[in-house]
């Protein structure tokens, strides 16, 4: 027992030294781990990305450009990278025809309700319409804050906008001449709704991919459309003919008027000349009647002699 105590007393300096080494090693490991922990805060944003930095759930920087950046490691900061410069696409087929591609929302609607999807026009007709939309993130902070699925949101709001715009537009305009206006109207309203919800999403492109009447009445609509197209063609031909023939008629009328004015001027000058000659002869007759009669007689003989072939002079 005594020997054990003596042995422990002799080892106390060694134990103190060992504890000192352990403390130093622990501090070194702690600081090394701390350095590694803080080094994990470095992150890289790719060229086509925009990053949003949150601190304890609050956005502190909503527009971090591509490059190397630093944020405090989790759970203090959180970095969300968004493909903001890439354009995504979605098909809105809620009101597409029944034979639309498998897996579409229209097919799902038919499966669950046994009803065929369609949109109602402003004149109480029905049409099948599908949209192709391209979009991107224009406000990353709003996009992260909203927390909504972009594809689902676009599909839902586009379907709503499509119903509202078509309900204000006649079927003839939709099927024949108003496709571009319909696309513009749907796109404008869709963007307004996205802005109202502060979704951070922008509509880049919208196109009506399918637009047609229901299959059962397709032939009747085709006949009506053909008739209206033919009517429009005839009207355009008539306008073209009118625009061509009226200038020609005006040109012809102007030419006739110009010729008439020229003829009037010529006849007036000729009449004035004849009148001047007559007045001159009249003055000569008044002043020397016998001489004038002789001159007229000689001129008459000349005119007659030119028409006579044989001239015989008879001596009285």
C-alpha cells in the first residue's frame, strides 16, 4: 500500500505533463475543426446561376452574381442557387383535345371526370386550346420567398388567364384571325398575376400550340372558316382591283381633260386668227372696194383653174 502511494507520487509530474499535452492537442483539434467549419462557408456560383443568401431564414442578399463568395456555414446562413439565366418551358393542356399526349392534365381530367375539357368563348361556343410557355426567374429573392413550384404555378395561372381571355373573345376571332391577339392577352394577364403574387417569375414566350373546335363539330367549323376565308379573299381582291383601277381612271380622266383644254386653246386661237383676217379684209373692202373685188376674182379663177384639166381660150 505504501509502495503504491510512493509510486503514484513519483508519476505525478508525468501525469501533469500528459494532461498538458492533451489540452494542447484538444485546442489544436478544436481550432482546426473551427477553421474547417468556417472554410465550408466558401461557395461558387456558376455563370448561369444567381444565388440568394439567407441568415436564420431571412434573406440578406437576393442577387448574388456568378463567382466565388462566402457565407457563414449552416445553420447560420443558407445559400440557395437558382438557374435564373436559363429558360424553362411548360405545356398548359388543361383544355386540350381528348387525344392529347398521354400523361397530360387534360388526360387526367378526362380520367377522373369522364368529361372532355374545353374553353368557352365570348359567344358561347367551345374550343380546345393548349399553350406552350417559356419562363425564367427574374427576381430571385421573390422566387425564393414565395416558395412555390414554378411549373405548377405557371400551369394554374395560365389556365385561369386562358379561360378569362377566351370568355371575352368570339370563336371566329379565336379560330380565324385573333390567334396573335389571344396569345398577347393571355401572356399579359399571366404576367400581371405572377407579379401580384410576387413570384419572381417572368414570361419569356407564349404560343398557342393547339386551337380547334371539338371533334364532333370540326367539319362544320371548317366549312364556316373556309367560307369566311373565301369572303375575305374576295374582299381583298376587290380592294386590290379598286386600288388599281381608280388611279388608272383618274389618270385617263386627267388626260382627257388636258386634251380638251389643249383643243379649246387651239380652237380659240384659230378663231381669233380667222376673225383678225376677216376684220383686216373688211377694212380693205371698205377703203378700196374695186381693188378688193379684183383680188377676190383672181383668187377664184386660180382655184377653179387648178381643178380644170384643159383650158381653152376663145377669142370673141
